[in-house]
């Protein structure tokens, strides 16, 4: 029989605590009670570990008295879910078992849990309300809509003041209508906000509920599948001392590219009022402001825009700075700024003109300055030009839409509005739609049709892409580049950086304009170049222009010449007196990205703007189809 003390010594040798070298063995001889040499064998707190022959590892680890299997900082003895990390120990139903260990079914009793940390949350989910076990919410007063179909319930707890954005995939399937409801309790009367497709609220610390409920139309429930996206981020004061980070967790964290940041606030609630003007601009910006900040670790195109039109009586302006000194102003505008920025830290200030404080919606879009071919849709745009030129060339110019009907995936058909004649902005839209068809045919990716609802190419509401392609400065769209950026599908790019298949909206000294696809740069002899050089005097493009009759107008090529270069002879029909400008107002230039580069936060914000009818109209005087210098 080995004595207890002998067993301890043997275990210490086997575990390496006691060395087998002669010198050390001699020096420790007869000194087993030395607490420095035997790891506190005689420490009364470690007696159980010495006596437990099955607990060899604990002999060497005198600190392992509070095991924590899931590593969440809560000892297993008190952890309400010891096998799954849940540092905040959430237990919605109070049954003693942590929510992390509970199977949720989306009912009032077991709502789906959206986990939120101090840094916020990114949560995505997909369900089908035909499979829901819950049908207890029928209406959300004071809203009177019939939401008596089945629903799914979600719960989340905010540890601090945070901004919550929730939205669903659009378009919804035919016959399906799921709406979002944000509640402060499980009582319908506690409704904070509701929306057909997207909502954003700033909330105080506490527990909240999100109910995805089925709308009932004239007694007919419209249940079905939905995709839910929830984005939660900390609330920042937006002051000099506490600027709002853009597209990153902290100001110092580089913005991941691409990114679109969306925020909405009310400057009447701002606590900052220290920036009153931005020299050399003399505009009185003495009202309260919110300050945003971001850091770039690579060159990027950046556009900061306040969604227009602003509410009546509100005037918020946007300013881009290289530091928090007003004299470091890079750009300012009533609604939108756009530029190429090098690596560094920058600031966007939404400032109030005089005393006209109020609500605003801000987007800040980022795209890499390196136009990698694999990220761009240009090849499909050019392929669409070739297809249309081969099949629908010179069928006449008129204020109609499309030369032919186009199937919008499985969602239906966009029907041409008249005969095969079409005008220029519709020509660009047609080229985009055909490019999407060619993309699906080549890649098999039919989700290209899911990003925007078909109506976005049919109607002229503020939330429809078509309204922005049609050019409307009331919604801050000067052309295709702006339009695609607004919906997270493209970005403005300087004229000199365009590549074939880019998009241009030009203006002439005569006061007319045109929407076209950029084909190449040209010199004074009409030679074409894929990249800009010092000999460039204009560009070759493709669009619809010219006369009404077949053969005299319609889809065709032109050589556009900037007004400084007069009327040089060109290999084919010309378009003269084009205004060259670095301003996107007069020469709107941009690219379209591949579908996997489209950013839905921008699309979702714009989609909320429908419901107030058409905001754009085709201007036949501005888009008259005449190309001066046409031979």
C-alpha cells in the first residue's frame, strides 16, 4: 500500500513538477513541506485535489476551482447554459435555462432570439409564415391594417442606446405580403414602428420585439416566405468628441470596400453646434450638426448624400472634411458630395443651414478606386449593345420606352410602351435589362432579377430606378451614374477613368442632354482608345437618337466632341458642343457593378420612398434626340 504522501510525491514526479535530475533531487530531499517546491501540497484548499487519484490534472492546477466549459466568463456552477457561450445569461421565459440552450419556435412563448453585444448585431433569417405556429397578433393600433395572418416573433435586448434597422428581401413573391412591426412589449398597443419592407429606429437600452406578420387583403391571408435582415449598431452622439463611425465599428477601423452606410437623424436633437461655416464657403451653417468619421486604408470613390427632397422647412447641408477644422473643407453641397479620396481619416458633417433644423437621411457610399474588371458589369453592357445593334438598330427615335418586350425573370414582362421607337434614357435602361438577360443566360444566376422589383423598371416613383435614370434633380439624380449609385448597383467615376461599357449623361451648350453607353475615347481624327490619354477630345457612344422614321434615328453609334474642339471630321455621325466638366451635374459618368457587388442597404432605403406617385417625367425638350453635327 502506497502512503498518501508517497502517492503525492509519485504524482508530482510523473507530472514534471518534481525534477528527476540528481542536483534538484538532492536539494529538495526531505523538504516536501516546502510550499515553493511542491506547489502548496499542504495548502488546505488543495487537500481534495491531493486525495483524488482520478484528478491528476488538478494537482498541477490549483486555480481550476471554477471551471467554465463554454468560455463565456460564467462558471459552470452558475451558468444557465454551460455548454453554449452566453455571457449575458439571457433567459426570456425565466425558466432557469438560458435562451442559448432553448429551442425557439418564433411564438410568443419562445421567440427567436437576436443576439446583441455592445458592438451591435448582424442578423439574417429566412422563414415561411405558412409554417408558423403563432397567430395571436391581428392588428397593431393605432395602425388599422389587417395583420391577422400567421406571424413569427423575434426578441432582442439592447445593452445601450442603439440604432436598429430591419428590412426584408424585395420583391416579395407573388401573393405574399409580410410586414414588420417593432414593439416594446408583447402587447400590440406597444407598437413603436411598422413598415411594409424596412424600418429604422433609435432605441434606449431594454428588450424589444420584432413581429413578422402576414397581411390579410380583403379577407385573404397572404402568408409565405420572407428574408429578414437586422442590423444593430451603437448610438453615437455625433459630436467632435464622439463622432459617428461610418461603415466600421470604430473611426480608426478601415472601411471595408465596398460599403454603403445609411443613417437617419434629426438635427433639432443634436448636441453639437460648434461648426458655423466652412471657409472659403460663406454659407451660414450656424445650426446644430451631426459629425461622422471614417478611415480609408486604400484609395476609394466616396459619395455622401442627403436624400432629397428634404421635409418642408428643413435645410441640412453635407460637408466633407479632412480634419475637424472647418478650413479643411474638401467639398460641400446642399445634398450630395462625391470625390476620390486617398488613404486617411475623413469627416462628414450634416449641418443645419441657419435655424432650419430637422430630419434627414444620409447615405455614404464607398467603392474601390481600382476598377477591377471582375467586379464590373461592363462586358455584359457591351454585349447588350452588340445584341441590340444587331436586332433593333435604327428603328426610329420617339418618346416611347423600349424597342422590344423584355421578360423580367419569372416576375413578368416589361412591355414596350409603343412601337419599336425609343428615346435615350429608355435606351440605356433597355441595354441594362438586356445585359441582365445575357448575364443570367451565361451564368445561370437568376437572382439578378430578385434585387429590384419589376416595377422599379416600369414606374417613376422616388423608390424606382427608372425615375432616377430619367434624370431628376429634385431627387438628386443627374443621370445613370447617380441612379445606379442610389440603388447600390454602381458608382460615379471621373470621365478620364471610364472604361468601355460605362454610362454617361451628357449636356450640350445648347441646353439639351443625352443618356448614352460609353464605347471608347476618341482623338481629333476619330481614332478610338480604351483608356484616356492627352489626345482625347471626346468619346464614342451608343444610344437612341436622331429622327422619327425608321433608318433616320433610333439605336446607333455617335462620336461626341467636347465644345472646345469645334467640329472636326469623324468616321461616322457626330454629336457636337458637349460640355466637358468635372462636375457630375454636367457630365454624369459612372459604372455598373456585377450583381455580387450590389449593396442592398442602399436599395432598401430607396425602396421606402414609393407610395407618393410619380416624381419624374420624360422631358422631350431636353432629350430631343437631336445630335448637332450629325452628317
